[in-house]
C-alpha cells in the first residue's frame, strides 16, 4: 500500500498540481496585500477618508454587524485574481495557437519507401 501511494504521489500530474496550489496560495496573499495595503487606502482617502474595513452595518440592538467593507475588499481581490488568471490563460492560448500555425514538416520516407523509389527510378531508366 505504501508503494502504491508513493507511485501515486510521485506522478507528474500530482506534483504539478501541488506546485500550482502552493504558488496560487502565495499569489492570493500577494493580491490580498495589494488590495488591502496599496489600493484601498487611496480609494478610501478619495472617498473622504473612509476605511473600508470599518464599513459595517449594525442590525438591531443585538450588536450583530454586517461587514460590507471587508466584502468590498474581497470582491476587489477576486477581480484582480480573475484578471491575472485571464491574462495568463490568454497568453498560453496565443502561444499554443502560434505553435499550431507552424507548418508541419513532411514525413521522412521510410527505408522501404526509399528502396521502392530507387527501384522505380532504375526501371524507368532501363
């Protein structure tokens, strides 16, 4: 069972997927910091000094809050990640399209075909 698990875990697809997940998580943290620490403060200042993390709606006297400012942050996070993934996929598709557009080289004739061609040419001469 341990041997089977090792074979499964070391397959190329599983390792590639693990690397993708790790890089994706790190990218998510970078985008989150970009939105929270770089983009939203100037937007808040432009809107009159509002901090989006402080935007809350209190429901009743129970003190339950709806943190819609954090939700706005999350939406902007998602949009940035979605745009980055879109650009990555668009770039990969254009590279794949260029690869498909390259003319295919004609197949080299096999040894048997070469021999038959030589025999045909000799018969034509003689």
